[in-house]
């Protein structure tokens, strides 16, 4: 029976009931709950240290209005990080390989940053569509280009996360299949392939963490672009 390589990205079902909801809820159950004791255990201490370091790096350049998003973006970072890493375990499903789910995260959050910019400082928000010092003949063309670039942002967010995770899963699947097939024929080559598979798995763990960080980092940059104060420097991120 021939099985497609992309069957691993299909949402699993049990009695025709999609299990993607279970895959989305399970990571939240794995996080350690806060303790009322003065001294926390090592796992909880490590989680708190990670959250503090992440928030200090992401939200330091943001204004006071932008820092109100700290809870939302930190929760999103932990959620994506847990989904990406748990999806590398055998016989698991990675919801973040679904473009529809990633776009469901990217579009509303990107749209919220744009609406905040249009509501609080419409002149500055619209000023991003036309760089300062643009020649008169290039004004219509640049406005069209910047507008297209603005609307491509959520698509780039979702496609980047989906493509990186999908490519990694496919590579692991192909190399693991090759190692299994070569084991009875060429054991030495199969061992070398297994070593390559181990190194690729370590790389994919790093990619899973980095992609979750990049997703939230770009959202914070979009937020910074639309919430900077009057004395801040104008920034532009594509």
C-alpha cells in the first residue's frame, strides 16, 4: 500500500471526529502550574526565567502602549513553541504545519496592529506607504508597492512557519525511510544515515524554537511600527 509523504500532515480523526482540538489543548496541560511556596521547583524556575528573558528582549523597544500586548504575545510564543517541539515526537501531529491555522493566528494579530496605528496616529501610519524624499514620478508606484508589501505581511508570517516545519518533517521522514531500507543492504551506510538523521533532528528542534520566536518577533516589530511615540525613530519592517 503506497502512502503519500504528505499524509502525516493530515488532521488525525477518531470515529470521524477530528483530534486537532486535542492536539491544541494538550500542550497547555504540560506547563507547570505556579506554586504558592516561596521556593519553586527547578522546572517552574526555568519556565519563569525563560518568560522573563523573552519579554525583556521582545518588549524592550516597544512603547508603553505596545507593552500591553506582553501577555498575549508571550502566551502565543509558548503555545507555538510547545506545538512545534511536541510535533517532533513520533506518532504525533503538528497543528502548526497547517497553513489555515497559522493564517488564523497571523491575520487577526497583524490586522490589530494596523487598526491600532490607523486609530491612534493615522498620519504616521499612512506615512509608511510613502518614504520621505520620494521623487514625484515614483510616488504612485511606491504607494502601490508599499500597500502590497503591507498586505503580504500576514501571508509571509503564515507561510514561513508552515514551510519551515513542513520541510523539516519531510526531510526527517525521507532520511528515516532511507536508513530503514539500507539497514539490511548496507549497514555502514545505514549507520551513517542514522547519524545524519540524529543531527537533522537536533536541527529541527532548533528550527521549531526559532520559528516560534521569529513569528512573535515580527508581530512585535509590526506593533512597534504602529505604536511608537512622537519622539521615537520611524521604523519600517517588511
